[in-house]
C-alpha cells in the first residue's frame, strides 16, 4: 500500500508497510500512481504524451520503480497483522509507567476540561504520601526486568500537593538503585503556583515539564480562568518564562488546546514563540459534541490550513536559524518507533495506568472516574481482568476502520479513550480526530523531507 500527496512543492510517496518515504519528480509520481492498475505499455504512452519524454525515459522510470519494489521500499505487503496479538502478549503483566493523580482539585475552572475541572466526576481530593509511596512500590513490583520507569505527576493541579510530590520523588530516589530501576518524572502544571522552589525542584528532578498555555491572551483567558472568572495569562506567562530560562537544555513543552473559539491556532503558536517558548504543542479539544468548545465540520478546513502553514513556518524558522519543535511534527523518517509500538500504541491498561488519590487503578487518566473502567487498586493489583483484556486486545488491527488506512502505523489505532467516548468502544474510531491526525502526519513528513533535502543539497 502506498500513499501519495503533494504539499509545499514536494511530491511525496509513502510506502505504508516499509515506512519508506520518497520525494519524486512529477513523472515518477504519476508513474507510481498508475503502476499497479495500468499495463506497462499504457503507462509509458501516458507519460510520453503528458511530459514529452521518450519511451526509453519513461521505461527507465518504471525500471527504477521496479527496483524500489524489489528492494522492499514500494508496494510492500503488510506482514504485521498476525504479529499484533503476539507482540502485545510479550509485555503482558509488565507495567512501565504510572500517571499519579496527586490532586483531584484545581485552582482553575477551565470550561473544556475533560476532567471536570480536575475532580473527575467526584469530590476534590489530594493523594497522601502513603498512597503515593505504595503506588511507586506497586510500579517497581510489576515492572519485571524493565529498568527505566516513568511517573507523571498529574491532576487537577499537582502543585496543590507539591509537598507530597517532593516526598515521593525523594522516596523513589532512595529505593531505585536497590531495585535496579531508574525513575523519570514528568509534571504537568497550569503554572499558577510556580515559584522559585518549584522551579529549582522541577529543573533538578523532572525529566520533562508540561506547561499549559493556550496561546493568545484573549483565547487563553476565555477558558483558563480562576473561580472568580479571572483569566490566568498575565499570572502564568512570566512564571513559565522564568522556569524555561532556568531549565536550560532540559525538556519541557508548552501544551495548548484549540477549540471552536480558535481553529486559527497558528496565531497562538506565534504568541508562544514571541514569548520565548520553542517546545510547543497545540492539541485539538475533545469534548461533548454539544459543547460550545467542540470543533465542527466548518472548522476542519481552517484547521487543515493551519497545519500546512505551521509546517511552512517550521521550515522557514529552521532555515533562518530560529528552529522550534512542534510535538505532533516530531517524526524520524530514518528510524522512528519500533514495530511493536507502531502496532500496539500507548499501552494504556497494560503497560501504563493511572492512579487516583485513593489508590484506584484506571487504564489511563482519561478513564478516571468511569467506574466501568476501574481495573483494581495499588494494594490488590488488577482485579477487573475483563476490562484489562479489552485493552490487551487493542492494537491497530483490532480497529476495523484502520486496516486499510495509510496512517495506521503512525497512529497505532489512535487513543482508546477518544474512541470510547466517540463510539462507545475502545476499538472504535474517533473519526474527526483521525482526520486531523492524518493531516498532521502529512505535514510532519513534508517538513522532514524538506529538512533532509536541504541536508543532501549541502553535502
């Protein structure tokens, strides 16, 4: 299977199952499009008529396509479907990451928040040190021989429980060597409570920090407000700037959400760049279709255009020596994720779980509060084996709509939570999000092709 598209003066041909990406001239691009459905003599005739080339030149082009096919770089058959269940089984029972909900409370009341302003359909709560300590022990006990373990401090707003965060990191550092483990921590924050202590601690202990900023002041302050309705932009941006400046070359990213209010989110990206931030993400909102924040069909062409213009901006700034990173455009055409990851996805409910303040286990943070998906708890482990089996069965080939999709080995079947909330099944497909994803991948591939082309020209 191949996927072809033209974007920003690049003719791109993706061989889906090998992952090979080719930039071709117009002649070869058209030849590839006809290669499997049109007799060779007819292809040559059409190419000669359209481009004024000789039959020998057209035939040579077809020979080059045949060589790529023979080399496993074009029209590669899909040999992965039968591997999918077996690859998933190999990691069964091994947990590599936990999302610790240290706070089911928040000092902002964002209207579009999937977590119901941080409370996840329940009452406000903070995780105790004892529960958090047991969660870390649970992770160690269930991580098998895996050395690198990941813990995300999440909420609500985790800085509302910052003392417990610090104690849990200290505890993990005190036991990791005894168990031959290495903890990597991430913290996600809205920034309101950032101070010098938070900055020093995060820049010392956190492998990554996720900072919530929606871009333009008027957009950010429309949704990200405190209990009195006051926007948070002016409070948090200077704090984020101080943290990022002090962070040096350690990882962070600004995470924004775009909604029906700002499908023209490139304006928000530019505000972030102008504010001194260059590790960026803008995520499409996922909410009830009847919410005023929900993206509409009318928004879609605007969003597609934004993704294209964003890729062009990425290219332009790279050429100007002012590069930035956009999370969804981080793609490696010369390597990338292993085939297990491409088939199996994020590992929610199997390799990755969320822990509530009370110690309950859920497949991921987006399922927390939905009792059907409660897996068990950190003392007794997974007891709801029926639900876990659903997630063990999640792979890209478990989604019927994905089997013939050119992007399947990039999205790995998409987000199980989004699928469930859109269709009622973790093996469904959130079609709107799927279309946005495919556009993002096309733009990401194009931007990387442009970069590699420039490198080849310089060598």
